[in-house]
C-alpha cells in the first residue's frame, strides 16, 4: 500500500531498509546465537544519522517524529528484532528528557543521543513492579543538593550498554503513584552497577540486565520535571513509544511473510510448488492482510501523535496490542509453512517466532493494553450520556 510518505520519510525508510538488508540480515543469526550486542551496527546507524530521526533540529536531530522512528524500527526488525530494540530502547530513554527535561538537561544529553554517541535506556521495571508500576521499591532520598538512590531495576533493555538512564524511584511512599519521581543517571555515577546479561528466548542480540543503585548520589538538577511527576513521565513516555513496539512487530511479521512466501515458491511437494496449494495460499493471504492492517494502524497512530493530538493512549495501546498479536500469528504460520525446516535454526523463521513473543509482553503486556483501551472507551461513552 502507498502510505503517502514524504520524500524525506521515504529516504529514511529506504536507508534503514538498505542497512537492514546489507548489514543486519547477514549477521542476524550469528548475533542471536552468540547473544552478542550489535556494536558495529549501532555505529552504522549513528553514522547514518538514524538515531536522530525523531529528535528536534535544535538538539542536533533531523526534526522528524514518531512516524520516522517507526519507519526505522520496522525496517530493522524485518532483519533482526534484537538489533531493532537496541536502537529503539535509546529512544525510550531519550523521550522522557525531550518531554519533561529542562533546556539545560536537553542541551546536555539529547545531542549526543541524537548523534548515536551515547545510548539511552529507561529503567522502570523491578522484580515486583512490572504491570503494577505501584510496586516500585527503588527509593530516592533527598540529601541536600542530591538524591540518594537505592534499589534494583530488572530486565532493562540496553542495561550496561547505555550511557544515560532515566530511572523511576519513590520519593514519597505515602503519596502512592504521586510519590514517584524520574531521574537522569549517568553510567559512570558512583554506586551504579549492573547485573548479569539475561539469557532470553528471543531478541538475543539486545542487552537485558539488572541496573543496581547502591547509595547512588544524583544531583538534584537531574530530576525530570519535578518531584512527584515520575508516574506521569512514565505513562506519557509509553504512550509515545508503544507505536514503536507496533512497528517492531510489523517488521518481524513482514520478514516472516517475505521468507514464507518465497519458500512456498521453491518448495516442491507432490510434483508442484506448495504455493499452488489453496491451504498455503489462504495462509499467505491472511498473513499479508493482517500485516498490512497492523502497519496501517501503527502509521495512523504515529501520524496522530506527530500531528499534536492531546490524548492518544487508546490508539497507542491499540497499535501495540494488534500489531504484536499479528506478529505472533504470522511468524507461527511462517514456521508452519516451512514445516520441519521452519523448526530448524538453519532457517530464520524460528528466530522470528521467538522474537515476536516479547512484543506481546514488554512496554505493557497485551492484557494491560486491553485494560487501557477498555477504560478509555468507558470514559468516552460515559461522557456521551
């Protein structure tokens, strides 16, 4: 379908696609097997200015938005979702600074992130605080001109690799979610350390680690917004970044569809290509239709955000939940079309199926997304009574 991209958007998409095909795809299997962080590919993305596509020009970015970011994530995910999330997670860490940072904070941190000189990360999840953000235990205690952080964050994408972390911590337990605050923490801050690299089902090229704070002293100037705004920082951040997970899911689905359709032409059974069998044709037709529908929803949501919409929580959740469910179904069907070969690591679709699963889980499970959508609908229709 023609989504009427601007000339610049089309150039960004084509550049990301070329990097995906020429640099990512040839090493995707090796990165997955070795669980190796894609340093060289991050450098290539930095040299290509792709880290700055969504960042305003005054902070050394290209001046685009969520749409441009989604285009890059989608194309990279088509080749390797682990590489794509390493890129995308830097945006997850940078967006809170763009939304809530002071001018001084933006000037200090954002240009280097836009240039790909520094990676960012967002540290929210803990052992007892996943879907239930109110379970956060990490504490930040005011001490003169500093806050002292103590606690452990879990499953942080780019953990240990990122240079800049946006961290959610409790500053006033008695206020519940209004007692959370967000802080910018630099990697070389004394008291900041990292746990082991997690062994994962999919997206193995990405780094997922514990981020540990032990009497970590953070200058008070590093608070985002003001004390007590942490929950708002997190929710506004996710509203803007969930379409990126949708784009990742679309890219994974497209990669699986491309490979399955090509394989169906080459694989002969009963004296003819399996693409001639109606059962296979119907599977491919459904896979293509579902992938295109997911893409349309992701692009529409990204454009809605970029156009300046005030409230897009529902649409952001819809894009994430629908696209990720599609990715899981399309990759599973791709494995089925390849049959026994699809189950083997010699072929890429088993990796795509493993990678697809996480899109239904991180940045809010799909069950939580449905809660958000339903609550927004209830509010919408209640106001019409």
